């Protein structure tokens, strides 16, 4: 236990643990380290609070905070897709601290989702982390650098002359027929 000096306020006790969990040498080393941090202006209590807050910020809590923001800025169908990806498809990651997720964990889950849906989940998760960085909730986006599950190809369809003729025949003399 130490009582590091605090600038402009009362000092508080800072405990490391009990005597049966730490040796005397470990306790002294910890005390010297904390006192040195206090001399440099760091508050050990604030450092501990920040670490605990970061541990509480799970992916699930970020999703709950992000979805209302996403709903306000996305079209309804796009929002449904983002909500599905984050709440149902990535449910195995919800209990993990958001700042500790790794690329390999994310990629493993995306592969389990599979196909184009995995790519959409990757996009939704990246959007969530972009928002969280802007809101000061996390420092990095672990989705950056994660490969897509499948490479997507754009569809190519050229209307043939026979298809075009069938469209004109079906349109008839109504307004649509005159326009085409």
C-alpha cells in the first residue's frame, strides 16, 4: 500500500493486493513504480479507472450504443442489414472487450458467417469501429487489414437485341412504350 502525492488535492491510498498474493520484493517494486508515475504527474487511481472502463467496453455495449446512431443516418434496409450483422451474426464476439479484439478473431468469425454475408458483416463492423474511434471509445480499428471472405464480382449483363425487342413489345403503346 502506498500513498502517492497528488498535485492540488489530498492523497489517496493505493493498494496492490494482499500479503499472501505478493512477495515483499514485488510489493516494493510496485510501490517504487507507482511513486515514480506519481512524480511524473500520473494518477495511479485514474490509470486504474481507465483500465477498468476499457475492460467494461465490450463489443456488445458498443453495438448497443452504435445502432441508434446508425438507424438515424442509414436507410431502413441498410440499417436492417447492419443490425443483423452486428447483433446476430457476430454474437460470439459480444462479450469480448472491444479494444482487445484481434484481426484473427474477427476473420475467424467472418469465415464462419461465410460468403457475401461475411463481407457485409466485415463492413458493418468496420463502420462500428469508425464511429467508436470518433466517439473516443476505442483507439484503433482492428477490421482494417482483415481480408474479405470472398472476392466480389460485379454483375455484367448486356441487354441483347432479342431482349430489347421483347421489352418494346411488352411495353405496348402506353406511356412506357412511347418512352422506350
